[in-house]
C-alpha cells in the first residue's frame, strides 16, 4: 500500500489562473458553512455559559446575539451577486468571528485565559476558505492580530498573553499546514479534471474529423443506427490520373507526402465550401453536397469546389514538379447516407447517384470536370458548360454529359458558340436520368485510376 503523495504539483502561469477560477467556484459552500458554523458556535457557547454559571452571561447576551445575526447576514450575502467578492467576504467573516469572540471574552472573568482554546477554533475553517497562500496568510494574520488588539485594552497578565498567543500561533500553524495539504489535493483534482477535459476535447476533435458534426452528436447521444434517405444530393468523385504508375516509380514516403499535401489542400477547400467530405480511397477523393443536412445550393457549391480543386491540383503539380492531372465526375441524385457497423465508423453514401458520379469520373478527361445533364441543369446560367456529347456508362447505357469549364460573373455574356456553350436548362436538352439504367446496381462505387 503506497503512502499518499502530498507534494503540491507545480502549475504554469496559465494553469494557475485557471486553478484560481476552479477553486473560486468551490469556495462559496465553505463560506456559507463558515458563517452558519460561526453563528451556531456563538449560540452554543452562550447556552454553555448559562448552564455553567448564568452570571457569566452578563452584558454579553446582546453581543453574542448581534454577532450571530451578523454571521447569518453574511450567509445571506453569499446568495446575492455580492458573493463574487470572496476575498472581502472571507476577511469580514474572519474579523467578525474572531473580533466578536474576543469581545465576549473581555466581558468574562479571566475570559481570555479560559477561552483561548475556543478562540483558536475560529481558525479551523480558514483553510477551506482561502484560495491562495496569500489569502490564507492574510486570514491567519487577521485571526491572530485581533485578539491581541483586545488584550492591549485590558490589564491581562503575562500568562494570559502567552496563553492566547500560543493557542493562536499553534492554530495558525496547523491551519497553514492543512491548507497546503488541501491545496495539493485540489491541484491534483484540477489537473486531473483538465486532463479529462483535454482528452474529451481531443476525442471530440477526432470524431469531428471522422464524421460530420451533426452525425457525431447523434452518435454520442445514442447507439442507434444512423441512416437517412436524401432525394437530391450532389456527389463528386475526383481521381489523380496516372497515380498508379507514379507510385510505382517513386519512393513510398514521397508518394504519401505528396498525396497528403494535395488532399490537405482539398480538405481546406471543402471546409470553406459548405459541403461534406465523405472519404478518400487511395488517390480518390469523394465529396457530397446536401448531406447530412439538406442544402438548396448544393449544386453550385459543388461546382465551385470542383473548379477550385482543378486549379489547386495544377498549382500543386507545378510547385512540386510533378505531372498530376485531376479528373472529376459529378452527378446529382438520391442517396442513402449513414453510419453502419461497430468499429472504425465512417459516414458514407449508397445509391445510384454514387455509382454514376464514379463512372462520370472514370470516363472523364484528365484536367476536366465531367458532369451529368441532371447536375448541369441545376446550375445557374453563369456557369460555363461545354457539351461533350453522348458516352456509354457501364450498366447505364448511353448518356449525354457536359464539361464544367468555369463560371462568369452573373449577368455577363460568355464567349463561344451557342452549340459549344449550350446550357442543359433548355427543356429539350437530354438528361442523364432519361437514359436506361440497371436498378439493381446500387453498390457504393469508388473512382478507378
């Protein structure tokens, strides 16, 4: 069995400031206890004196009742906004208790000689009240000095002086010793609480990086499976063209560092865009707009993000002297979104919209953004679209697709022929959703390099 470690942990300046706040939040109940205990002790001693010798009460009844009333008033002050002035309340309470007790003892025969032990008890609660060592020393000084001020106005004997000061010095030393132990325990409690809060914050940050905030909160509140259907969601798949051959001809550390650098830039763009990163798979990057909370502008938000990702990849490749091109596919449709399983949880999407976006990416052109007619039709007129034509998608048949090439300021006239820039908002333009497809093909797909 190990002996308890009573050493006071050292705190940094920032920790000490928070520790004072921590102790301040604890001290009000002790202030109330001190006031009530002081009032009760005054009344108990009054009853004791009456039982021992009624003559001892004399003129002290009024003093004692007034002292008890003041202490109860101080108790009531702790229930008001004035309770935040802890140092002042503690100093006044100590002065009232010790001063009132000393006043009573001056009125009793040989009061200080026989009552010194009781007077010393007034210091017993000081370690609970004092937040800092400075405040503890101040309260002890008040408790020791006040009886001596009363003794100075009397003809007390030398024995009385020695008796009183011995008791008070012993009580102050004991109180200071207890304060150091109490403070050491509280410092350890404070550090343990800070560590627990820090660990909780780290866990929350990790969870927030793994899952959308709304989903993370729901999982923390309940173990129920999270699964929702969204009728209109935009899904983006991005893939680095030629990544496999690049990885085979370069050192693994270099490959991972470069991929991490680019995807970190994508993460920053996603965070600023208001859409949700779903996952990475190898050199593939998946994003969705309109989940986990439906958003009316998910299509233009994804369009802006896709254009930024193309630019970011070009700049990243030029800066690092590598030949990387990003290929992006975008489609809008319905999905089921949620978290399944028990371990290594991840928020994912399932549905035909995911498959189509993946195939639009894999059949796309390096450095370009291939989008479906359904997605293109949801974009405002100021987005520039180039009709690619009809292509064949696996298990989907033929479909008319477009390249998203940029955006103009709203209200400006773009360049290019009407045929090149035809916007699929034209009701005669074909839509991907009009094409035949295999309704059983709903597995979550990933981009193919």
